[in-house]
C-alpha cells in the first residue's frame, strides 16, 4: 500500500514536470566548462559570469542560486525547479519556502515538552581540538538564539560555529583549539594530564522583554601530557631546539631535545636546578612537524662532557649509532623504533672537579625512501642539512665526591617528591 502511494506521488511529481534548467542566460556550466565550488552560485570557467552547473562540489542549492526558483538535484546532477532543501534537513527540521529560497527551519513541536533541564551540550575531545555541540531546535524552543554562540573571547575566531546533522538531529558546533590562551582557554595540570577549559555563551532570542539570562556553559577536556605538551607548561626547562631543512625537501623541521625527570616524560628538569649524581635524566628528542610516514629520527651519538664543548678531550660516549654504550655510565636507549621520537635514560654523573655536566646528541632526520647517511660519525664531522647537534647543560648538586651514593639517592627522592608536589599544584592561565 505504502509502495503504491509513493509510486503515485512520484508519478504526480513527474507529471508536474520538475524541469531541468535549460536556459542560455545564464548558461549551463558544461557549455562553458565551468564547475561549482564558490559560496554564492557558480562562475563560468575563466570569467566572472554566473552559470548553472552540472557538478556541485558543495552539493548545495547555492550552486543553482544564479536563477531564483532552481534547486540542486544531486541524483540528476542538475539544477531543477523541483523545490527541495539541499543539503537535506534533519528530522527535527522541515524544509520551508522563504521567498523562493528553500531553508530548513525547526519544527515547532519536536521539543514541546522539553525544558532548560534538558539542555546538555556534548563535548568531544580529540588531540588538537575540543568540539562542543548543542541542539539547534531545542535551543530555539527554549528561547535561545543558536546563531549567537561564542566563547570566552568574542573575536572572529572565537564566534565561528557551524551546523551539522548527527543522528538526524540538527546541531550547532563550535570548535576550540587545545592551546592555552586560545579564545582565553585556561589549562590546569593534574598529575600527568592537562585539562583545557572554556565557556560556551548563548544569548536569548531578541524580544521586547528580557525574560531569561544568557547561557554560560563551562566545558573541559583532559589529555595525557606528552613529551611535547609538557614542555609548554614547564617553567624554564632544560631544552634545546634546532631547525633542520632536509635536502630531500618537505620543509623545515624543528628538532627538540629536553630533559625530563620521569619515565613518562612529563616533568622537566629546570634550568640551573641541582642534579644529584645517580639521579635519572630522561632525554626526550622529538620533531613533531616532520611527516612520520616519510621520515624517522635517528640518534647517532650522545656524549657527555664537563664543559660546554662537544669536542672536550674528556668527553665520554654514551650512545653510539643509536645503541647505548656499555661503559661506566648507566645509559639506556629506551626506544629505537622508527619514529619521530627518541627516549634515552642517563644516570647523572660527575667529572671530578667540574660542577656541570653537558650532554650532546647528534640526531639525523632520515628519509625512509633512501638509506640514511651511514653513521661514520667521527667527532668534529661537519653536520649536513639533515642532522643537528643538540646540547643540554646540568648543574650538579655535589661536585666533591662520587662516594656515599646512598645518601645522594635519599636526597634525590626528597627532591623528587618536593618537585612533584610543586608540579601537582601548578596551574596556568
Ligand atoms: C515559494 O514562495 C514564493 C513566494 O515567496 C512563490 O512565488 C513560489 O511559488 C513558492 N515556491 C514553491 C515551490 O512553493
Ligand atoms: C513555527 O511557528 C511559527 C509561529 O508560531 C511560524 O511562524 C513558523 O512558520 C512555524 N515553523 C514551522 C517550521 O512550522
Ligand atoms: C580576544 O582575542 C583577541 C584576538 O586573539 C585579542 O586581541 C584580545 O585581546 C582578546 N580579548 C581579551 C579580553 O583577551
Ligand atoms: C579554568 O576554567 C574553569 C572553568 O571556568 C575553572 O573551573 C578553573 O578553575 C579554571 N582554572 C584555572 C587555573 O583558572
Ligand atoms: C593516557 O595515559 C593512560 C595511562 O598512562 C593510558 O592508559 C591511556 O591509553 C592514554 N590515553 C591516550 C589517549 O593516549
Ligand atoms: C613522502 O615524500 C614524497 C616526496 O619526497 C611525497 O611525494 C609524498 O607525498 C610524501 N608522503 C606523504 C605521505 O606525505
Ligand atoms: C633496538 O634495541 C634492541 C634492544 O632494545 C636491540 O636488540 C636492537 O639491535 C636495536 N635495533 C637497532 C636498529 O638499533
Ligand atoms: C665545587 O663547585 C664549586 C662551585 O659550584 C667550586 O667553587 C668548588 O671549587 C668545587 N669544588 C671542587 C672540589 O672542585
Ligand atoms: C653552551 O654554548 C651554547 C653556544 O655556544 C650556548 O648557546 C648555550 O647556552 C651554552 N649552554 C650552557 C648551559 O651554558
């Protein structure tokens, strides 16, 4: 029965004759080999004359807006006079004729029994963004204007929002970059997680009387801290960065080496902070901007020296050709996988009579398509465009003797606990 009705409707429509646009002014775009991809209507190829396209990348009625009363028909791939909303409306909307334009409007009855208690924005957190979404039609029913969404700051980038249909419901979305200060985001660090927060504001629909307050909804996303993100929140970290410009092309890539206190690579050593002999120093080396499908980061060599000179005669080799050297210094290469990150653990030690310890690492960005310059790394070898030497300096807490390492260890535990506490209490604006 239902089939028959549908069939009858279809026949009627055909009879009514949904006409494909066949005019010559404006021309059909095929005739002038144009295609559609602009905001308002379509332009002919090689000109600024409007046309009626036979392809519409946006899949949107605006492709046919050169002639009022024509609508994009995706199945026919033509502009026709058959009235339709395109993109289609959500289940809580209906397609209405607003002076020849087909627009989706909220149905008046869908949320009739809902109250402000039902207003629950959703928040999605993925690496780089937090996306919060609200139901357009519920908001409208509650007397709020879904076109008035904004964040803590009202500058252009902080009021940008867009419509999306999810589960046949019409939603308004707003995206927030997970960066401290972006649209006045704030960030709080708790343990090994960073929580970003912002506030979604929504104004009431304008009316003669003000009967409700604007909505202010706080939302938060928590992310694991990484080698890289931890660095953003560290005060005065021990860090060194060098920009590589690979000869194989692909742009320029900053390579960073930083010193961490923990094997999660979350808490950083601060510049000038006392390092006790025997304490672990975790070296994290990363180059986040390089393309991981084409490049890997290779640690060719790490040396420790008593002075800020990698060629110091007293230097001790810790890592050679990516492998920890089995020597007096407890060193471990924690991963040697083909990635854009390297992790090395070194137990702090002292050159007798020198108050500082310097660590230098030679790193190379290797293109996966060609064999990486085989490490013929003699010291003093000039570094090419694909490799860099990064150096870090540490202040040793005790330069008198190696002995009695038990007490040093005890000391370092107290220090670690204290700095961990400080870290836990730290928060940023
Ligand atoms: C849409 O409305 C206009 C008047 O605003 C009318 O002329 C036109 O025929 C209507 N179109 C359809 C498809 O109902
Ligand atoms: C909803 O109601 C308003 C006024 O009550 C009316 O103007 C509007 O066209 C209705 N919308 C729909 C989609 O029915
Ligand atoms: C809002 O953001 C703009 C652009 O980023 C900035 O210039 C302005 O100072 C911010 N406003 C406040 C109150 O922070
Ligand atoms: C960040 O904003 C949230 C929500 O407004 C608030 O609860 C939190 O205390 C703020 N954190 C900081 C460090 O200001
Ligand atoms: C965050 O860290 C926890 C514990 O270290 C881990 O189980 C989880 O998979 C991590 N989440 C992501 C998204 O990496
Ligand atoms: C890898 O690099 C080549 C050029 O060296 C480039 O054409 C290709 O698109 C890159 N692959 C990816 C996944 O970016
Ligand atoms: C990676 O490390 C393992 C030990 O952890 C070692 O056996 C292996 O040879 C290393 N591979 C390379 C390419 O250095
Ligand atoms: C230990 O270091 C201090 C400076 O931090 C220096 O004045 C002192 O001479 C050093 N002691 C020895 C035994 O080298
Ligand atoms: C080591 O020397 C380099 C350049 O000569 C300098 O930029 C760096 O700050 C020095 N490091 C320390 C810890 O003194």
